[in-house]
C-alpha cells in the first residue's frame, strides 16, 4: 500500500516537470506527428516509433520520453481517421473502426464517427494510464519475488505468444520469433565476454543494433510493401468533427469494458492495440441487444467506442510489463524500450532504485498526453483528412531518407545503415513468405533477457534436481501457460485476425 | 518465398547448432553456447514442421486440382518494380556513407519520385530540397546529431 501511495505522490510531484514549456512542446509535437502519421494508411505506429528513436537519441531524456509517448498515443488514435474516411485502417488497431466507421461516413456521419473515436480514445488512454499507475506497484512487488527461471519463461512466453496471435499461422510466427531470438545472440556475450556469431566482423561485435533492425523491418520493408503492393485511395470531404456525447453516455458500459479489455490485453506480452481492439469489439458485439447487434457492420457507434477505447487503453497496459519486467506489451512498446535503452534507462524490477523518479515521470507524462490527445485530436482530425490524398508514390520514397538518418543517428554508426538495409530486405522476404515481422522484433528485444536469465537459473539450480526446478510454483504456472499457448495455437490453427474477420464480415451479418 | 525462407532457416540453424555444439565447454551452465544450441534445435524443429506443412499443402492442392501447382506468373510490372526499388533504395543506403547524405538524397529522391509516382518536377525538387537539405540541418542543429 505504501508503494502505491509513494508512486501516486511521485506521479503528482512529477506533473510540474511535465508542464515545463519545453516538455509540453515535445508532447504536442509528438501528438501532432503521431496523429498525422497514424492517419496515413501505409504507416504504422511501430514505424513511427522506430523512425523517431533516432531523432530522440540526442534529446534530453524527459523530452524524449514525453515526445515518444505522444507519438505512441497519437498514432494509435490517428489510424481511426483513415479507417472512417476511406475504409483503410491507418494502423492495424483501427480495423474494427473501419468496419463500423466507414458505413457511418457513407451516411454522412464521418465527422461524428471521428469525434466519437477521439473522445473514446482519450478516455481509453486515460483509463489505461490510471490502471498503469495502480497496477505497477502491485506487479513490482510480485516481480521482486520471481527469480531468473521465471523471468526467462516469461520472456519465452512473450515470444511464443507474439507468434501465436499474429495474423499468420502460429508455426510461421514462432519461426519469426526464434529468428529474432537468434539475432539477439550476435555479438559479445555480456556474461562471459566471449564473441558469438561475429565471424570476425567488427561491426557485429557490439551486437545487431535493435533500432537499425526495427527501422529495417518496420520502415524499409513497410515502405516497399506500401509502394509496391498496395493501391492509393481517394480522399473524401468530411463534415464538421463533433463528439456525440449522447452515444458515449448510452454506451458507457461498453466504453468501460473496452478500456478494461484494452488495458488487460495491452499488458499481455506482445499482444498490442490491434488484438485489444479485436477482442473488445467482439466482446461488445456479443453483449449487444439484438437491435444493437443488427447495427454491427452497418455503422455502429457502440462498435467504434469498444474498439477505440480498447486500442488506446492498451498504450498504458503495454507499459506495465515493460516498466516492471522489461517485457514489452507490444512491438510499439518494444520500440519505446529501445529508445529508453539509448537514453541509458534500463527497465525492470529495479527501475525505481536505478532511476529514481523516472517511472513516476513516465506516468505523469502519459496522463498529460492522454488529456492533450483529446484536444489535439479534435483540432487536427479534419485537416489531417487532407493527407489521405497524398499518393503513396510520393509519400513513401520521401520517408526513406528518414530511415537512413534514423538508423545512423541512434548510435552514430555507419554500419547500422547497412544493418537496416539487410534487415529491411529480410523483412520484405518475411512478408512475402507470409511470416509476421512483429515476433522477430519481440524475439530480438527479449533475447538477452531469456539468454541471461536462463544461464543464471542454471547456475542457481546446479545442485538441485530437475523436478525441484520444474515444480517451483510460479515457474510451473508459466510452463503450463506456455504449453497451453503452444497447444492452443496449434489446435485453433487460424490466425486471430482471420477469426475476427470471419465472425464479423464487413458487409454486415451473414 | 515461404519455402525458401524455411530452407534457409533450417540450413542456418543447423550451422548455428554445429558451431554451438563444438564450442560448448564445461561447465555447460555458464557456457555462452548453451542457449544457441537449444535455440538452433528449436529452429530446426519448427522449420522441419513448416516444410512438412508446405509439402502436405502442395500435395493436397495438386490432388484437388491437377495443374494447380503451376504457379501463375505475377503481373508483368511487379518483379521489375520490386527489383528496381530494391536496387534504388539499397544503392541509396550504400552510397550515403560514401558520398554523404545530401548528395545521395539528391540522386535517390528525384529518381524514386519520378519513377514510382511520376510526381511533378516542382514537387520532386521541393521534396528533394526538403529531405536533402532541411532534414540534415534539423538533425545537426536542432537534434545536435551527426549526419553521415
């Protein structure tokens, strides 16, 4: 209880620092950039975060944190703008918003649909942040109780889950995750000092730069995919953006359940805003009255409220395992972790001791970002619709120089540009082969955690029998969860996104 | 493409496993090669499983529709565009450290914009100037960062 009070007071004490003019400016820049970026159909939240890491490398730490939180929250919401206006989700998290928002747009209620998305995204973001502040002290206490073996299993579960819930067969997701784990082993081993898989190449001694790989896979490869395999859309006119308070009041329970689901799913390692939105949307439809259910697929505000509150609530949720266990709740959170690592901030159970006040500053920043998301969303939603008419052939090649500079600026290392290029070509091959790139990134960021904790556990348990190790309560629970994840993914056989698409066809009820 | 990736993953994992096995020394618990060995075994298993699934699906498709395995050629322009983009963007990345970011961007962006979107010359010049001059200036003086 005292830890929770400490964190609460610490968060309140950090608010003045967040309200410093330069930090507020960083927050506004981040939000504007994030919303505009998210609104553009070919650009994802992860890509935004990946490219911005290079920019933040030289920023002051508080500015970098608040800027990236703005980009994160803004881009998750921004996806709903193109989802409503052109039926193309700006980010995967806005797929359900497109299902309900586009029919509303065709009825001339596009402005109202966007307004409702703005307000519910803001409330969802705030809900997730409050949950983050409340849950973190509790999980922090639990995290201090679990040992290396359990942390290793948790990291492994994160990679497996990331592969299981992607929009590809589980086996392909797992292979992608395992490749990510293998890539993380390249370079000097921090425990023994021995080089692994460097083959005498000096550029590999320090390991593959996570930022360069992230930009390659989510920048370079996404540019190629958007440019070569997707078509442009027409930008339509939108009426005045207005918030339908009566709809929000009417579906208040949906808003709360969507936010709760979003926070919970966000906190599950590797399950990001898209999964949160899918599940909340599906849940809201199941609990709807027959009359409300008939509206689904034809323009339901209830569906938008569920999906938008959930995807933004997942922002706060995804930071819970990241801050406490150094296990990101999504690929965007993984990018945020990469940015914090560049700033010299190591996540994990000891963060409050190693960086006093940092966790509270992150909480306060996210609170302020959540409130400003509503304001900025309302102000720039309509102008951002104009961006939807930018042809991909103009937009995407123009981002390429940012990829090159972003990869270089993270560590001022020329070889990172080559690593970015090679990762990008690998990313294109993965996408063409039907392999999801997200598990690869999760594997890469969780690799050192799994490797070091596994070996630490081997040393700790060297005099114990295998059964003693396997029967440790938390470890046993984690093993059961891992087995259930593997069996469940193999048994269901179909990717989550495919199941949702089958259950909720865009042309209404079957 | 999936088949190629799975074969490459299998071969690389076998090599990785062999390398880890030969370097694994006592005590195993502290050896940095224990995790690569386990990981390579997992990759081998998953790759083989995926290859079995690929072959099974291929045989099933072939049995259901004779001639279905004859893959239709992709649209004529696509392979050329893919190869062109990869060559152009790859060349840009390689050239940047050699001739500098500004010059590399000044060559890459007009070619890319004119080839992939037929953007007008004023837009092409404006964007090239923006990305080739303003972006590095912002990096140098606002973000206090180096530019290659």
